[in-house]
């Protein structure tokens, strides 16, 4: 891993981020074009509040994905955070802040647990996080056997503040994105990307690979917990099954955010825009009055189109500098070649 | 991480140096350290251990139920495991199961002969697998998200096409074959189906050319390419086989329940991955054995029966499932470590 | 490389400018809740959770058939929307409907509590909400539900869970080992059924619950779960089941058992009842959705006078003695299932008082109702105040939570009482 490859990666990140933003802007502009009723601050504010749980969750999912891992615990932590927030705030309405901090701590602990098992014991990330997801679903079911609970308005309004019609949640999301942008430029961030693109090289170059990887899962855990709190604000109640849909939507959002599923490439900010696209798409289909059952098909096709964007740019690049094309191999192939040698 | 650089053989255990240099007890130790063997030992032990939860256990009825109910998981886990072997995932499995069940029921209802309907449905599911394979092999899309997308599209199309008649009844012949009411040589017919399917699947994964190529591709695509393995066509065939196995599971479920609606596959996605993992396969591909997957599938089934008999609440059940997966993972890991330590 | 970065940032700038311009412009031009010009038909939405099984499909079809009957089709513009099982998606869909100027939204709620806010916002903008089968706790919404419903000929015998539990106890003569086949874990409907059933079982020490499992209101899963439980308890003597009872019966048949079963309304269950299987068929009628649509359209047309907020659909009640196949496509001469339909087809597509115009064809295709009949006196179908806690999460004003001892069998269930 040399300076030149890192700067090459930087350049590619921005390309993918731009693509993710363009996808979102295209979908959202189309939505505004076909649905006049979406063209007001009220609808925009609704949209932002609604996308918050997914948008925050995918910051975590994509961070782990960048290290080359898969984190399925998103559904478990998010659901448990929702259930705990409901149960606790219903019982202790005045304790909103300590409860929030406690839940963030829970996310951290779950993330650390995942990270330690995966990194120190060398277990497979998808399997460990699947197991912890299933366990947390069980705990959620025990804590809250049926949807319900009445979350005090003081608690939900903490997450749904609106400043002059603009949702404060948007500010929170921007802060989280800036935080991520900052993190990705620190040593922690560089190490994250290095682990994803070439673990061996990262180890050899003396990076804190293990600690960083555990850190990625812990960071993700906290993000899922925050996402669960925003979900609680949106629904003002708890549901033991609330996390389940996020198991697949978070990965769909990450795909629309052009984060590489092979690690080492992508941006959590792109994933946030991916989440926005995923929330806007059904609204666009609604505006277009497309028959309901086609929505799944159009979602699938949109994901496939998003996947082929890097492919198109790759083709274009190759056309421009044909002689160098042979040297361009993706990181995975390089690793494989190393194996052969 | 140092262990990862060691070569591994098809069963996921570390290849040992020349066995003649190994003492007999060490070789026996290495044998028992294999994930496959561990899973099967636990599986066999589960039956007497079941007595803890029910005085009626162990019983012939328990074994019979395990094998009949295990059939579906053994079938879906084959396709999923085969794809996982290449380092991929098949998330379109639920919708492919639904397609298999729906097409068979629909065609048989419109007057097709049962065999014709089954063959047509299997071909339909193979096509879904083929599309997945093409997208993964040629477009180089990540399998996880490709199959998520194709599954979403397929589910949507099925819903659109089936307007008004989402549920399909099963042809009578299929029902009698898979409902568990009929026996052949004193053994219920679904158990025969299990044995036949497991044998064929084992031969495909562990003894055929395509099986060997799949292991090679899962270990290293580039190395396979260098060694002359046709990587793309191998991937395409693997996904097609996965499509077929999901389709067959759908057809069997249609027969078992003598009817099926479009949600029939939804409950099989996570168990299919769990069975493969518990069976000791590497989720990143390149290592695993179908014998282990069968063991994993049957272990999960018998656990389901025991947990049901124990009368735990749903929450406790979920926690138990999660803990068991973790234990299986750690056990497999420790087994691998002891194997490696012997070199 | 530098030029490339510049190009990208220029592109980002352009895109951002374009987007913000569009948003600002539209924010200024369009007033919130703009419902389009005059002369347009009123917008009506049918919003369901998932689709792809018989119950959801029949329910949606019956509602669509009512909305698209000629007399309604000329006045209303009806759109169907599937939200899936993700409550966020349902909130999003409801928001879109409200924003697009909906007058009426008829919906199957995924959560009893999570929709409260969006429904309240919709009501504030003049939208009428009618929910079917499951309920929501938003005060302004109408609920059309069977969950707390009573038998048509005996309004004191209420709750599906409690009534079927009592029936099973009676069939078993007060003692025996039983299974409970529950619905989807973690849902309120399952919880109400289960809690009220347990209130009955707990009064009968002779009844021993040897296994309790979740069949997820699905025939195939119920069959597998029952088969698992049968492995441990081949000596089971009865099964209390929610939807999915067709699978329970198939598992029992495979084990060679013909024991009393109480369950919901699948065609196969009624068929076997009519052939002598001991049991009771009751539970959730898809007709509720058609009724909900009728109620909603009635409110648009004639106002909400005389329409109670909490409508209770009577419990169907078919026993071994009364199960009878229908020759044609109607419930006539007391017949109550359709031998030609699929095993998992849910037979309760008619409701004698509230949805007499329904047809088998309408339930299967969503069309074919030519004339919608007027609603009967709806106050007759109002939910009793003492059962409110189960559907609204709270008691009416002047009522407090307590134990209901009068006017309801079984007595002693938690509910609302007047101090």
C-alpha cells in the first residue's frame, strides 16, 4: 500500500460519491417533477425524518463493508434499541437523556462483542453478526412481546425538532456525515480502507489492523443504536419486529450508495444518499401511479443499474487509456495474484 | 491470521504434511477436529440428549420427523452452500422457492401432466439461477446485492402474474409423495427423497468436475484462471444449480403442504445460511463439505424439535438459535486451530 | 487529476444548485395539501400490508370490488398500494397519500401504535381513515375489526381467542393435552387472541398445554411446527390454532390423529369439519376489508353520523354440525365453504348484514359487484366500551381499566369498567 494507491483510492471515492449523489438527485428531482404535492417544506421535512433511521444505520453498515466485513446485526441492534427506548421511556418518562446514553452504550457493547469475536477469534463476520442479530431479536421479543408502549412526546420531539420548518434531524445527519468525512481522513480511516483493500499489506505496513477493525464494528453498533432511536421517534412506539426490514434495506441502500461490497472502496456519505434514494423511490413510483406490485421490480432494476455505473466508468476509462488497461486490476485480483505467487 | 495462508483441502481442514510422518493418535485427533465430524457427532449426541426436554425422546418418531422436516433444509442448504463455496450468496432463494411451487401448481392446474409441470418449474428456477450467474460472472457484480435485486424483481413479477390466485393447490401425486403419509419399504417417501437428493448433491459437490472447479474458484479466482479453470462458466453453473435446488425445495414444499402461497420461501433464507455455517463451511468460500451441510441442516431441525418440545417462549428460542450458531462457529474455529497446531 | 477533481466539484455544484432551486421554487409555489382542481374525482386509497397469501388478497379484492362498483367508480378514483411488512414504508405511503390529497384511506395497519402520528396528521388535513382486521390507536381513525368480536347470535360471547378456547375445552370434556398454534410472534392480534384464550385455559386445571409454537398465520409453517411438536407429544388430544389450521390438520392426518381442533376459516378446515372432524372454525373474515371500504365511502357520501368509531365484526362460528359445502358461488341455505377452491382459501368473504353483496368472484378478482347495498344500522355493530382497551390501548372517558364481570362471557377478563 503506497501513497500512490491511497491517492488513487481517494479519487475513486469521490467518483462513487458523486454517482450516489446523482442517483439521489435524479430520483428526488423526478419525484418533485411528477408529484406537485411533494414540493413543500412540510413534505420535505417528513421525508428527512422518515429516512433518518435508514440513513444513520447505513453509515454503520458501510463502515464495516469498507473493511471487507458484513454486518447483519444492524437489524438486531436497531430493533433492540427501539424496544428498549420504548420500554424504558414508557416506565421512566423523565429520564430521556440517560436512557439515550444507555442505549448508545448498548450499541457500543454489541459492536465490540461482534468485533472481538470476528477479529480476535478470526470468525466469519456475516455468521457472527447473524447470530447476534438472532439473539437480539429474542431479547426484544422477551422485553416487548407485542408492539405498543407509549413513548412520551418529550422523547420523540428530542429527535424530531424542527427549526423554522427545517427538521433538526437534517442537521444531525449532516453532522454525522461530517464526522465520518473527518474520520475517514484520520489514521483510523486510512487503516479502514487499507484493511478492506489489502489486509496483509495493512498488517505489514504496521497499521493497527485489529483495533481498527474492532473499532469499525463498535462504531457501527453505535450508529445502529442511534438509528433505533430515530425509528422510535418516527413511530412513537416499540415493535419487537421493527428491525427486521433493515436487514435487507440497509444493504440495498448501501448498493445505491455505490459502496463496494468487496471492501476498500466507497463512502458512508454515499450510502446516506443511497438511503435517501431508497426512501424516495417508492414515493416516486407512487407519484407516477405505477401499479403497486411493480415497485419491487423497479427497486431491483434500479439497484442493478446502480451497480453497473462503476462498470460503465471503467469501460470509459479503458477506452481513454487503452495501453494502461492491462495494468488496471481491481484489488481483489491483486490479492489473488499474491496468493498464487 | 497466519492460519489463513495455509492451504486447505475440500473439507475445510488444513492439509497436513505427509501423513506417514504423523503418529496414529495424531491422525485420529486431526480426523475429529474436522468441522464435518464435529457436527455429525453433535447431531448423533442430540438424540439421547433430547431426553432432557421430553421423556418421549429419543424415539423413532423423533428421528422420522427430523428426516422428513430436514428434507427441505437439506435441499435449500445445498444450493446456498454451493454458492457460498464460491464466496457468494443467494438471497433470491425465497422467491425462487416460491417460483418453483407456484409454477408447478399453476401448470398442473391448467392441465399439464405433473412431471411436465415439475420439469417446467425446475427449468424456470434454473433460468433465475442462470441470470444470477451471468450477472455475477460476466458483469462482476457482487453476488449479495445481485441476488437481492433479482429476488426483489422475481417476487414482484410473481405477485403481478398471480393476481387473484396467489395460492396454488398441489397435484395429488406430489402431495402423496411428500406429505409423509405414504411409505416405501416401511420408510416414509420424503425420507427416500432426502437420501436420493443428498447422494446426488454430494456427488455433484464433492466428486464431480464442477464440484472441484467450484472449490478452486472459491479459493482463488485468479489462481483458478491461471490453472485453466473456466471461472465464468463455473460460476454460472453453480448459480444455475442453486436455482434448481431452490426450485426443487419449492416443489417439495408444495407437495408437503398440498398447496403453497407466494410467501412459502420467506422462512428459509436465514436457515439456509445457518445450516451451511453450522455445517462448517467458510462463508468466504473455498472450504466446506456437503456432508457437513447435511449435518448442519439436520442438527438445526432436531434442535427445532427439541426446543419446541421444551416449550420455550419465542424470545428464548431465538436467543438459543443465536447462541448455537456462535458455539458452532467457535467450535469449528477451535477444531481448525488444533488441526493447524499439529503441523 | 486536478482537472478531473475540478470537473467533479463543478458537477456537484451544478447538481446541488439545480436541486435546491427546484425545492425552493416548489416550496414557494405549492401550498401544502393542494388537492388539485375541481371536477376531479375524490381520491380513495386502499393500502394493504403484504400480499401473496389468500387472506390479504381476498380482503384487498373485496375492498376494491366495493370501490369499483359502478355507482362508486363514477365518483371516486381508487388506487391500491402495497406497503409490505415494513412499518416505515407504510408511514411513507400514508404520507404520500395524504400529501396527494386523499379523501379516504382504507388500510390494513402493520402496527397498532406506530401509525398514530401520521394518521393524526392526515385527519387534521381532512382525510378519513378506516382500518380493517387489526386496529390503530389514533383517536380519529375508524377501526373495523373482529379481534374483540362476539358471536352474531350471542353478543355476550366475545373474543376469538376465548370463544375457541372454551369450545376446545368443551370438546375435550374439560381435560386433555393440547397444542397452541399461535400467529406471528410480536404482533398485537396474536397477543389478544393468546391472552384471552389463556384466561379460559387457566380456569381448567385438566387442560395441559404441552407445546406452544408460532405458525405465523401460514399453513405451511403451521404444518411444520405441528409436526415438530407431534414428535415430542404423539399423545396430544386437541389443538387450539390461529390461522394456519389447514396445516395443523395436515400434520395431524400424517400422524394418523383425528382430534378436536379449533381454528380459523380455511376452506380445507371447513371441508374436513363437514366430513366429521371435531372442531370449530371461527376467526378473521376477509369480508372486513369490504365492510371497511363501505363504511369509508358512506362517511364521504353521507357524513359520519351514526357510524361508531369502533366497529366490531361478528365472529363467524362453524362447527362440525354446521359445516356445509356450497354448490354455487354464494353462501345460500347455510352453506359455508367452496369445495372447488384452494385449501388455504379463506371462506368468510360474505357477511350477512354488512357485506351481503359480496361474491366469490369479487373475492378472487376484485371486480364484479354491480350494486352496493346500504349499510344497516351501524350502532348495532359498535364495540362494547368495556372491550376498548384491546383495540385503542386506552379506555373511553369515564371508564377505567379493571376486570369485566358483567355482560361478557367469559367473565373476569381485563377491560374497561365504569367506576
